[in-house]
């Protein structure tokens, strides 16, 4: 998921105040720096972003870990390592945040690491955020440029179709007060992140052809489509993406016979078509009808 890491890191480095304010729920802070997050361990590991801020007269760190799926080792263990090393290295209060990008991810993350041993108790808490549960329209209303490319993955307004919501997000990004060269990259970042939920065809139908070619979005999604077709596990990934959408939108459970039927489909193109249908369907019965159930 290197492409998603690259995009989220760029958003944090460009608009750190947007992310710090969102995590702490306050405006009265100053961003001092975005720190190098390479951890000083034998096996170098990187947290996604570490923002140094000043709140009143105190300095603190705001940490963001971006995830597309559940992690191994489990996130509580990873966060214990990340935040513990940050405390050791900088000696400042740390506000830890895990942001799950893909629908369905992070459901089992408790937001805490706990060791309950008499005389050796450890408790570390962090905030868990899932984009699919955040109100996307609120981001568009505030105009927070750092968060706008993430808005297509957020909860859309009631009654608004998925592609209409994507189009609204793109229109707002196109109207952002940015230099044209930067805006092309900005739209490319929105498109790449949107690929976690929308099909390449949906994205390219919304973003103008001129913008797509200037930012190499067409090349990116073409390459991704080829990779999905030839990489081992591509079919598995496509099926899991489809089930994620059905779980988030309609509460489909893994024990439902429909889930097993979808996982048995071997045609990646068919799974991609069903993924788009799942986004557009008004309810689960409508989707079942599309596949003859």
C-alpha cells in the first residue's frame, strides 16, 4: 500500500494544522514541525506522521497512523511501540490516532494496549477513527484542504448516490484555492484514495480527461487494473473489497450464503462489476437480484 502511504504523508506534511486540530478538537494550537518518524530500532519502522504542536505554553506530539486494513501484529501492540518510542525520544505528551481508510477495517481495534499484571500494569490509550463513520459533508463545509481528498471515503449525505457524492467531492477539490500545478496533484491524491472504495471507471468518469492525463491518473489506474488481473491473490482482494462494501452498506455478515457465493467467483472483471453494483444498489435485496438470488 505504498501509494496510500505516500498520499497520506503528503497531506500531513502539507496541511499539518488541519490534522492536529481534528485530532485534538481545538483551534488554539500552533504547529511547530512535522517530525521524522523513523524509529531508532534495530529493525527500522516508520509511523506515518508525528506533528509537534504548541498548546498554550506546552509542547506536545500528535501522532497519526494510517491503515487500509487490520494489521499484523495487532494495532494495540504497534501503537504501544510507536508511542512508547516517541515518549522516550522526545519526552513530550503524545496524542495517538489510528485512521482506518478502507471500509470495514479497524472494527476490532479497541483503541488501547493493556497489561494487567499486579505491580506491572500498563495502560496506553489512543483514538481510533474510521473514515466510513465520519461525516463527509462536514469536511466539505469546513473547507479543510488536508481532509478533502479523504472525503470520498467518508459517510456521504443521506439520499445521495455514491457517484454523486464522489462528483461533489471532486468539484470541491477543483474549486480549492491552489495553484494549478498543485491542484493537479491534489486531484490525483483524491483519485488514488478514492480507489479504496470506487472503481477506476467511476473515478475516471468524474475527473476530467485533461486533469487525468496531466496527473497520470489514467496510467496509475490502468497499471492497477493490470496488476489486479495478473498478481496472485488479485481475485481474493477483489472479492474482499466487494464484501467490505456490502458489510458497510447493508450489514452483510460472513456467515451469509451470499458471502460464500461471492468469494467463489473467479472472474476478477465480474467481481469489479459487482463492486460497482454494490456501491450503487439501494439495498441488499436489489443487489441479490442483480446476481440472480
